[in-house]
């Protein structure tokens, strides 16, 4: 599926997928990356983002990020070697990296820049919409919208052989019906969706639930259940969404959280400033005691915060070598049924769709 002129994805060539990891696998094929080469990837990342590299046998060299989630380019410089061919930069929670510095770094070392914009759907910074800086970029709007799946690969570098695209599309299965049921229930603000899925899995008691649990543990190494087409339902939502309202609500809710957390010693916002062009995915904090903080928030307000990320296996196993904040990040929701159910803090869910 092609879309070269979308308001939502900037000027690059866009190919839609069900999941960003499938888009990334496709990008690696397109770029011709091979076993024996390596890619610089931040160590602060969710394990599932690594599955395409694992699948293709491409080595990963982890570089660290600072407490404000800026890339530590000095360390990255030290860590790369002659087999390094690409650099992956993450726009955490919709906040841009310093692309003047990152682009110069990659150009000087002839590295392909892969922009992981899984969280930054609708954000922009000085020159471009996010997703417009990398030679290629991925985004995952399924994380932002009540949709069953939805992600995209954006190809910005015109030198990348686009004529090869059509023949290189990986085989993608049809979207799972269970995810659509869940998304519709969520959009209607019913918690029924999760119960239906649970019921469905119980009925198929054989391998399905077991497989789901195992897949969850092995997400860093397995891609199979994510090679799905972008759902038609997702495409309709993208067309119908009132983007301006969506942007504004996210930003208002971010500010509400900032007020809520301001001055707290238990929870420090990662960013105290919300640049004009940023559409945040969540409100992230560093919590001194993440589990206790989340439990208190839940009992006081009913709001369920989450921890991010589930770190890569090798990072989890050597966590003492990494900055302590890696295990202390907690994210508060800015949309979805939870946030919408709290009118005093978050405003109402009307005007979500275009008039
Ligand atoms: C930074 C980042 N990149 C990529 C991905 C993969 O996205 P998807 O789940 O759509 O495959 C995730 C998933 O959580 C992520 O957080």
C-alpha cells in the first residue's frame, strides 16, 4: 500500500504495515544489511524493536542515552567499528533527538540513519515532521490510536532503490480479528474488549494462550506473529481522525500531568518543557520507586501507569552496567479510555472525529 503525499507522514514514500517491527525488517531488506554488519542502537529501548535485527543476524552495538533521553554521541563514537553500517535513533515518547548533530555524525561516518519514530506520530521539530530525518524511518501509530494495528515505513532518501520495493514486500498475513474487536471496544470506551479476548483465548485453551505467553517472553527474537497487513479499520481511523483536536488534547493532558507531578520528590518529569511542535505519546517520569508510585496512583485515581521499556535481554542481565534511571521510567497515559474517564484532569472525549 502506497502513500506518497500524506498530511500525516511528511514527504517520504510511505508503506503501511501492521507493526513497526515488520516495517523495520522490510527496511533492513531494502537497505541490504547483512549478517556480519552491525548497527548502533540505544540500550534504552524495548526488546521488541530488536527482533528484525535478531531475525537477520545483524549484530547490535548498544550505545547509552542520557537521563533526558538524548543520545550520547560521544559514547556512540567510541563504540562503533569498521563493520558498523547504520545508526538507529529513537524519538522517545514523541520528543525529537538533536538531528543536526545526529545527521552530521552519520554523514561523517557514512552510516545509514534509521529513525525509530514509533512514538512520534504527529510530532515535528525544526526542519521536518518526525519520521522525516532518517534515510528511513518507522512509526507505529497503533500505539496512539484505538486501532487493531498500524505502522509505517517512511523512505526519505531518494537514493534508496525504490523500484525494488514492490518485489521485496514480505508475506504479510491478514490482521487478527481479535485485535479489531479489542480496538473497537476501546474506541467505544468499553472494557469489554479485553474480556472478550480473554474469553476467546480460554476457549482456544490448547496452544494459543501458551504461545501468546511465550511470544511475549521472546519478542526480542521472534517476529512471526507481527507480520500482519495494516488493517482497513486502521486506515479508516487515520482518514477520519480530527488530527488538530488529537494534538491539542495530548498537549493539554501532558500539561495536566506536569502540574500534578511538579514539586514531587517521588516522580521527576523527564521533560519540563513541551516544545510547540511536539505531540507527546505519554507523560514520562523517573520514579524513585516505580512500583510503589504506580500502585499509589492507581489506588488514588484509578489511572494505570506503565513502565517502559522492557529492556533487551542482555541489558536486563547486566543492568548494573547501565544508568539507574533505565529501570525507573514510568509513563502516564494521555489518551484512551483511562485518561478520558478523568474529565477534571483531562478534558472530554468529544470532537475526536472530524465533523
Ligand atoms: C521505540 C520502539 N520501536 C519500535 C517498536 C516496535 O513497534 P511495534 O510494536 O509496532 O512493532 C516499539 C514497540 O513498542 C518501540 O517502543
